[in-house]
């Protein structure tokens, strides 16, 4: 049960990190280019 819980937390952490990373990263370079 501990292994399954770890895998679930790892998948959630990876999904949460991949989603918020591409979002703020895209508007960052766009604002710099516009400036």
C-alpha cells in the first residue's frame, strides 16, 4: 500500500509541476519580447 501511495503522489507531483511550468514560462518570454 505504501508503494501505491508513493506512485500516486509522484504522478500528482509530476502533473502539478508540468502544468504550472509551461503556463508561466510561456508568458514570461512573451512579455520580455514585447518590452
